[in-house]
């Protein structure tokens, strides 16, 4: 009579081996899923940041070509990267007055400022547009409600028609902050 | 057990091993593809666009800037002097600065080249690019004739170092003067 014990033992060994291989295989799959999830999470965050960056650039371009600020030359083409100081001084009030009904559709939630660097003795900051995302907390306080902020900086000329026939050109920059 | 059974079982286990090997190869390939995707992703378009736009706007604004300093033209009423048209041209015409080479304008009692190199341009570039932690290099060269070698007239480098061996963008501007062609190049790097 032939004993079946060695065969049974060999079968058990095979089953254990298969279970071990499957176990390792599933662990690998779980690792891959975790890795992919983390990767997707990071790439989604990056994509959000990229979209916000794109909005910052678009807002900068809109501001640079805003007729309320750009240096005009009569019927001729306006000057590149240039703001008129007299227009800037007047535009601040006008933009604040029409933030909700007009400018919000153009700039959305953003903070736009122009800073003069040169001439130094007249260095000034001009606030053109401010609309931040806010939220009211339990005690009635209004706090910033944005989770992401992207800043875009651009160097601009500040034209001042101070001299007879010869305008002076200052040096400054435009700072655009967008929120989401 | 017959010889045929042993051969069939051996063939089956060989096939299983082959499938295992294929799975391992597929997993390794997938891993390598992921790694390649991570390492080959270049700088974002926004970053490049911003740097290019910034280089262009900075050099065009810089060249357009006017100086309203009465000390630049002693005895005359202050009129705005263009950095590009007046001061840079004056610097190139009276280059190199020295005891026997006085420039027409003497802003802050300095030769035009020294005033641009030491006072005005560092003030403008450090106040903007420098304060935003951007590296920059601003070089102005003078080409006296078509077959001569360009002479460096101005050379400014940011406090954080130059843009050599760094990801950079450039924009240039040139003017024709009596002394020759004056070419300015601005490099901006992160």
C-alpha cells in the first residue's frame, strides 16, 4: 500500500507558497494604489496652483492694458508697459466705487497695487483694486477666507506729464495677487 | 507517477514561473514610466512666461526711464534725461571713464558710465528684481565698427549671483550712437 502523506505535504506546501505569493502580490498592488493616490493628490494641488498662476498672469495682462491706466498718445497706439500717474491717482477712487458692479467681473478676487521705485523722493504705493475672499467667524469677526494665493510681478513705466512737451518716465512695478 | 506526468507538471510550473516573470517585468516597467514622468516634467509654462515677460518689461522700462536730477546738467534748468537716449549714449561716447574723459552729463558729480553702473541701474534693478529674489545680469556692450570686438561698457550682477548655468531668460535693446552700436542685454534667472 502506498502512503499518500508525502503527496498531501507537498500539496500543503504548494498552497502555502501560492498564498505567500498572492499575499506579496496584493501588498504590491496596495503599495501601488497608495503611491498613485498620493501622486494624484500632489498633481491635483500642482494643477490648482498652475491654474491660479495662469489667472495671476491673465489679471496682470488685463491690468497692463486697462484703458483707465495705460499711457495714451491721442489716437496713436498706447505705450507698452506704461501707466499714467495722473490716471493712477484718479483710477483708485473710480475702481473702488465700481468694484462690485463692474471691476469684479474683470479681476475677480485679487489685490492690485502699483509701487513707484524711481524717482525715490516721490516713491509711493498706489492701490488700484482690492477684493479679498473673506469669511465671518463665530464671533462676527471678518477674516481672510482664501486658501491659496499667487503673486505676479511686472515692471512698469510711470509716465508723468510734468514738463512742457517732455514727459518724465518713472520706474515702478505692478503687483497682482490673486486668491482662491 | 509516470514519466509523462512528471514532464507535464514540470512544463506547468515552467509556465507559471514565466507568468510571474512577466508580471515582475510589467511592474518594473510601470515603476520606471512613473519615475520618467516625474523626472522629465520641466518647469511650468507660467514660470517661463513670467520670466520672459519680466525680462522684456524690465529692459524696456529701464531704457525708457528718465532722470530729473538738476546736478546732471549744471547751470541748465532740469530737463528729464532719458537713460537710453541721453545717459547711455553719453557714456558710450565718452568711454572709458577716466580723468581725461569727462562726460557731458555729471549726475551726482560722476561720469555717466559710473553714475549708471554705481547709482541708477543698481537702484532700479535691486529695488525690483533683487527684492523679489530673482537673479539678474545686465550687460551693455559697445560695438564701434562691424569688424571690431564688442567692448563691455556696463556689467551689473545681482547680489544673489549671476545667471551662468542657471535657467534663464533674456531680453535686449540696442541704440545707434555716434560711438557705435550700444547693445544692452538683461538676463533673469530664478
